[in-house]
């Protein structure tokens, strides 16, 4: 297995709880060059706790596949005293409600009992390692600047 990540676009919206800027980042994961997973990651500037939401979708992501061939799991990712921690949460803790494309969203218990939960964690590990936008938020690493401003 050889996982690689391609960063997708970022959108900014108003946080529902406080009106501050919420960033939603997208990304595409491939395994040996074949589409493997898609994720959404998000956080809000100025929230007291450093806590991001990560939704990982696994299943069929090839050309012509449909959402009912995929499942997604919602996780919260936080920096707890310098250590990145992940926990699976439920549908109610997902800030986005337009994620039909990611497939059926599993409830926490269902996710934890799923035989594929290790695959979701595996993808999440790679995302946290490789998505520098998310890392910048979680651990304060400098974001590599892009050519345009
Ligand atoms: Zn807020």
C-alpha cells in the first residue's frame, strides 16, 4: 500500500456558533495511484480549544462510482499538550451538512464496530501528517506559501 495525498480547495465561511472564520479544506487520497479516499477537514479561527473536524470517506472513488458505494466517518482531531489525538464522533458533531458525495455517514458506535475502522484511522494519520494546512493549525507549523497572494 502506498498512500499519497493531493490537496484540494479551501473555502471560508462564518462559524455557526460564533461568526468567526471557519476554514474547510478538501483533499484526495490515492493508493498506488488509484483513487482511494476523499476527506474534508475544518477548523474555526479563535476557538478556545485547538480542535479540527476530519471526515474521511472510503469506498469506491473511481470514475463512475456513486455515493452509495462509500461510507464516511467523522473525527475530531486535537492537539493535547503537543500530542495529536483523534476521536471518532457521530453525525451530530459534523459541521457540514452537504456531504452526500462522501457516502453514508456512520454514527460513532457503528464506526467503531466497523471492520474497516482501521482503514479510516490509517487515512486520517496520513492526512494529519501530509496536509500542511491542517498541521499548521494543529501544531502551529508554518504554512508553506503558495505563489499567489
Ligand atoms: Zn465558532
